[in-house]
C-alpha cells in the first residue's frame, strides 16, 4: 500500500508517517516546509518539497498512491484571522485541489485533518459529530467547508472520505506556538528553566488533550481500512476528557523533575478574548469504531514531551 501524506514534515504528520512506515507502507510526503521540518520526516519516506497550492505538484503527488492523508495546512487560527485570503488558499482551495487530483487519479481513500474548531464557541458538555457546528474564524470556516467539499467528492465520485476532527493534540515535536497544545511546550520549558508560568484567565479552563502517537495510530487505521462507503465519515479524535491548565501544570511539574520541589510560580494574566472556556469531545463514535485504540495517559504523554525536550 502506497500512501501520500500532505504535511508529513509537520508535528502530527511526521508521527503518522512513522506509524505508516512501521506498518510496512510505502510513504510519499508533500510538504513545503513552511512550518514543518525536513529532519522530522522519518527515513524511508519520500519527501516532495512542494506546495499543495501548485496543481501540477498535487497531480504528481497523488500518482500511484492508494490513499491520501491530508494534513497540510496553515494551522494557526490567529494567522487565519489576520490573513483570511492567504490562509484560505492553503486551507481550503488547496484541499479541493488535492481531492480533485486524488479522484481524477482514482485514489480510493482520503483522510482529512479537520478540527474541533468547527464547533466554535458553543459550550456543551461534549461535542458530538451530529451536533450543530458554528465555525467563527476563517480557519474553522475553511475546515468545515473542506468537510463539506469531501461530502461532495464522496457522493459525486465515490471517494471514501474521512474527516477527523482533532481536539488538542500534544506530544514531541510540537511547536510552542501551536494554538492547540503549545501551552504544554511553554509550561514544560518554564518548569525546566525554573521560570514563572503565565496562565491566561483563572487556569480552570479545560481542554480535551490527546497524545500524538495515539492520533497517528487512529489516522493510520483510517488510511489502511479497506474502502467502505461512498459517504463522508466524520469522527472526533479526542479522549472525551477534561484537563484544566492547573491540572496540566500539576501533572507536568513531576515530569520535569521540578527542580527545587517548590510549587511552580504561576502568573495570571487576563483571559484572552475569543478563548472558549471548556472544550471536550464525545469520543463514542471513535471508541465504537476502534474499541482497543491506544490511550496514552496524560502523565505518560507529558513525560515523553519532557524527555524529548531534554534530549534537545
Ligand atoms: N495540532 C492540533 O492539535 C490540531 C488540532 C486540530 C486540527 N489540526 C490540523 O491537523 C493538521 C496538522 O497540524 P499540525 O499541528 O501537525 O501542524 P503543523 O504546522 O506542524 O503541520 C502542518 C504541515 O503542513 C505543511 N504545509 C503548510 N502549508 C503547506 C503547503 N501550502 N503545501 C505543503 N505543505 C504545507 C507545513 O510545512 C507543516 O509541515 C493541520 O491540518 C491542522 O489544521 C491540528
């Protein structure tokens, strides 16, 4: 089986490539290295350094592959707010281009990185895939419209498409600037250097964190499953758990060996506008589809982040 991974030099992408190679798959990566890194592409994968905004590069990239895992994006909500048309070119226009190239080439399977951002600022106990969405930023609007286009490609061209709504993915190789879980890298750095930690708001806001290695296994299973239906399948990728920033610090501190044993110094800043207070996904659909999926515990996942940071 031959799989194209767009964004395979990025945080999640490089872990997906690693997992696919472990499973004996042939992997091609298309990445323009705008936020990804060449050295994160595992040995054994073919790297095509090109932008998915280039139609001929998309056509060449899908040639001969059995499945596409489409992760390339400008994964910054802030940047999408500042530059809606520029981010739209990558996050939506290029998604359509890649899906079009894939269907033209007869690729059976298309796995797409959507986002919990499609649920917008709605507060519910847990977001389910059938709940109404309310995307409010250009990033979220493009992600949701990308899903809608894949519904079209599935219905019109029989593409087996999967839209995976990632919640807060964390793990080694994540940039501290990531809007999803960059806070983990920032806190870990602060703890390792004995510096005060900045918390926006009261620290009791919660997120649904999921370890990147578990996400890689889930994405890989989607890519490998024999093509089933010609209907878009939408699935949350989350743990269905709530972790507050204070919980995060309490779990991270021992993992960093918090030098002095003293409680970390926390500086509170005003809550940032537009930050949702609680975000949690309903993982029932994911669990029904993959009952024995790996579930790395938060303390273990955080320890791996710290090990990675300490390894330089
Ligand atoms: N990290 C999370 O928690 C999270 C949550 C929800 C959704 N997502 C989505 O998952 C995907 C991967 O996110 P990530 O956190 O690994 O981000 P990332 O920035 O590490 O990875 C994105 C990759 O896409 C590449 N890329 C960007 N523009 C490109 C272009 N025009 N052509 C080719 N390659 C291009 C980048 O160089 C990078 O390697 C994205 O689609 C993101 O929106 C991530």
